[in-house]
């Protein structure tokens, strides 16, 4: 490496892709729930179960990609592995929370 050259950091394409996917996924998930909930309440609950994992996975992955952009710049394994891993965990967590709400809390309302 030449003395006059600065070390260039990684680009921001990965967090941008996750962000765009999260926004588009949100629009699609909202449309699915809205269309199914227009017919009946139970169909809306079913739609919420269906979209919970993808919605949680996309937003958790997008947030993780943004955090890794600033924290884990040097390690490509971390940059490309953490967002999908956090996405899967976030999707499962949101699915569990929605399931808990509709099974334990919603019937009591």
C-alpha cells in the first residue's frame, strides 16, 4: 500500500439493501394483513401470524446491518453473517410475541 493512499472502508450497499428490503417487506406485509383483515377478524389474525416472521426478520436484519456498518468494518464474515442471523432471531422473537398476544392477551380483551 502506498503511503499516500488511505485505507478505504467498506461501502454502505449492504445496509442499504437491508433497509430497502425492510421497507418493501413492510408494505407487502401491511397489504397482506389489510386485505385479509377486511374479510374477517380471524383472517386478520391468521395473516398477522403469517407475516410476523418475515417482518421481524427484515427489520432485525436491517438494524443489525446498520450497526455492523459502524462497528464491525474489518471483518467480512461479521458484516455478511450478523444481519441474517439477527434477522432470524428477530423474526422468531416477533412471531413468539405475536403468538403470545393473540393466545394469552387478546381473548381476555
